[in-house]
C-alpha cells in the first residue's frame, strides 16, 4: 500500500536487498530471450521505468488478469466491474488528496546530480568531513574571477566510510568546488563528526545529498489545444478513484445493495523517482483494484444487536450480516491469500505486514500488505486497506453531490431503538471524534451524521484490496524459474531452464509436435490436433529440431503439456495405438500414451 502522506518506515524495512542478484539477471535475460518482457523503446536506448510484454509475456499477463477478474468478480454475486478512462477531471485528484500529497521525498547528489528517493537511500555510518567553503588557490584565476567567491563556495560534506583515508573525502570535496568554478580549490574550515545510519549522503561516493523535497508522482498533460494551466489534467496514478467517482452511477444502474464491490483493472502511471528492480517499480503499470463497500459498524449494531468480533478462530468462509469493517477486512485478506494459492503462490513465498499505527494513513483503520519473496527482497505485492468512508466523503464534499445511500434495513432497525439508545450512540460518536488528532468531526457534524443514519442514510465504508498486475507477473516469473542439469547422449552436461508456471497462468497450455517434419502424414495429423485444440486453449505447434530440443523450448516457455504425433498415431504398429499420442508433463517429465479424443478432457481441468 503506497505510504504517501505518512511515515516511510515500512518502505525502508522492506527494501533490504538480498544477495540473489545473479538470479535476477538470469530471469531478466530469459525474459528478453524468450519474449516475456522487453525494455520499452529499446532500439532508441530504452526509457527508464517502462516495459513491454512480448508474445509470451502478453499471454502470461492476460492469464493473470483473467484469474483475478474471475475470482474477484465473475465467480461472485456481490462485485460488478468498471472500465473507466485514464484521464479524468482534475478535481478528482484534488479531492482525493493526490494533488497535494501524492509525493515521494527526493534528494540529489550535490556532486553527480544523481537523483535518489530519500527514504530509499541505503543508511550509512562513518565519519562526516565538513568544510565551511573553499578558497581559490590559483592566483590568476582569483584575479580573473573577481566575483562573489562566497556565493560559489557554500559548505559541503562528505561521508567517509570506516577504513577509507581522509584524502578520498577531500578529493570528492575538491571535485565539488571545481564544478562550481574553482580552479584549485583550497578547502576551508574542516571539521569532522561521527554519524550512524545516515541517509544524507550518496552511497556511491559519499557526497552530500540535498535536503529531501516532496516530488509529486503524477504525470500531467493538457486537455485541448490551448495548453494553459487551466487545461492541466493527470494520468491516473491509481484506478481506485474512478470507482469512487462513479459509485453513484453504478448504484443507480445496477441492482447491487451494500455490501457490494466495484472492481477495475487498468493502467496507472506514477513518475517514480527511482524505478528499479526490473518491472517491480515502473512508471507505467497495471493495477487490479476492488473497492468493496460496506455499512458503517453502527448500522450493523442496529440491525444485528452487535458487531461480530474477530478472533483467531473466527469463521471467515462466507460473509455474515453481523460483520463490521474488521471482519470484512480479514475476510478479504483470506480471499486474496486463497487467490494467490490458486495460481501457485503459497504460504511459503508470501508474507504479511500489518501496518502499525504510525504507518497508517490518518483515515485508515487497518492495512495489511501482502508481500512476496522476490529474489531482491521481500516486497509488496498488494495492499488491503480498511479506508473508512474517507474516499466517498472526500468526493461528496468536493463535488457537493451526495454519495450516501438509502438503506431500508438500517432505517427499520433504528426505528426500533429507544431515544436513550440513540442519545447514547450520539454521545459515543462525539467522544470518538473528539479523541481523533486529525479528521475528527465537530459535535454538530456528529449529530447530523447520526440523525441521517437513523433515517437509513450513510456514506458506505470501503475495504480496498489493491494489487499490481506487473508485480504479480514478476512474482510468478521469479517463482517459476528453475534450472535443471541434463546429460545429453554424448555425456555432455548442460543446464536447461524450466519455467514451472502454475498451468492456470502458463502462457501456452499445450504444444503439438509431429515426430518428423518431412513426413506429410505426421505433419497433417499434428496440425489437425493443433487446429482442434487451439479453439479451446493457448496452443503452440512446433516441428523444428529434435523432439528433445522442442521439449526444451517449451520448458523455457513454461508450457505444461507437450504432445508428440508419431507413427503409432497413424496406426503403423497396430490398430490399438491408432489415434493415440505421447503426452509429456513438463514438471515430472513423465510421458503417457493417451487418445487424441481424451486430450481436451485431461488438459482443460488442469489449466482452468
Ligand atoms: N488505490 C491504492 C493504491 O494504489 P498502492 O499501494 O499505491 O495503493 C497498489 O498500489 C499496488 O499497485 C501495489 O501493491 C503494487 O502492487 C502496485 N504498484 C504501485 N506502484 C507501482 C509501481 N510503481 N510499479 C509497479 N506496481 C506498482
């Protein structure tokens, strides 16, 4: 979950690199070689933070998209989809807080000008050498310059890691002052100080970084021909806001009643300060988001007498009427975990980070980040936040269009309450809001809110599971990657790559080979099988090279099943083998003889 507008403790904790970089290099190279992922605009030198998906990658991503779409919407009755535009009215981003606070802290190296995300700088310890300025040591230059040398000579510091000679720090400082116009800088007023875990210096050369400055991550553009500030619009940095902005239209046009959700998959854009770790932090990426709208806990209390309390043994298998935000939040964590298990990401590769009070956005009640063990560290795959009624209320206030719903059941439930019960609820809410340090309502507003609720009106609260499609694609690519040692017929050892994708997400499900490409009967039969299967499955046909080579090619692509058509298929060894083929399983290498007419029945259940 993006931690903008709040402390960045988590981002720091989670960015500790591990020593598996060579594995990442192998994966990046396979991705290019086999057409999973290419650098965008590579023929022009590439563009940092942008990636294209090649033929296999496009299929892989599509399969991931489909599994999410089916699990989150198609297979449920309480979620409906949305497909909104990337550019929306800029007022949306003002109301959501993105214009003012969607930023990352940024620092520049004073020497190389390299830009860093301040909270991602590796913490360093050592001795800081500080100089109050420099003096020109070259007399001629001194005369020539004849200008305010002081302005060219600000103070400067260098962090010297333990064991390095002080001269190396001075060398950096001299380079710095040379860049500012000094011919022979003489360093002035040297002092030293020990520092621990500082993020104020460039880890590559020790040079001082500028103070962190907020850098808004939204890409902007202009709508219309005049291109003035009034025409400024943004590429969406998340898909969620469109869901909030269209909430009323969806409620009015479909027969869903709270609790229900609206989901969307689509592109999002963030001008990340430091895109990194292959596609992990990109500037253009896809999100898969669900906004699940629920009743406020007070409404549940009125309807059910009390709100279900979560405990370790709570049954989260099916939603219940007496669930408040906490149970719904836990339910979605469980649902999302089950989704990941269904595509091969089990408990052994996932981790959970429950955000602490200090990490939570002021409006959020809880947020859990689902993390994946990437080769470069355990990092966020998805955030699941309980966001209260913050988003819809923000749009209600900014647009002056009511975003509340009328709920007959809630009205009827409160109709049974006594005046004392209502007064007690009002007092309880006042106390809650008075205790809030930010975002609390005045007593007057609390009364207004309660009175509306008693009549059955409320702004729904929201649970938001928000996942990144590209991060998921990267996770399954790194998880699938395996190397196996093979010895060929001549006794030579070679290392082959097998992409062990879960069959549901594998780019190609099956490949069909004729044993020999120069036997027209074999080719015709293999093509027949291919033609009939490709209508149902992503299938491949390959007749080039030995069968071993073709298996190896499909293993690298992650194809779970291969079928070979041989002379037995044609019935040359007798009628009992006629119209049977060899079916080879990618992970076990096992081969079995199956009837062509049974192929679909065997493969389809395994891949869907
Ligand atoms: N609406 C909430 C939201 O956007 P987020 O944590 O900022 O929350 C959700 O983003 C997910 O989007 C992240 O968990 C991650 O998977 C993905 N994501 C965010 N920034 C990304 C980036 N720069 N590159 C790739 N994926 C990103």
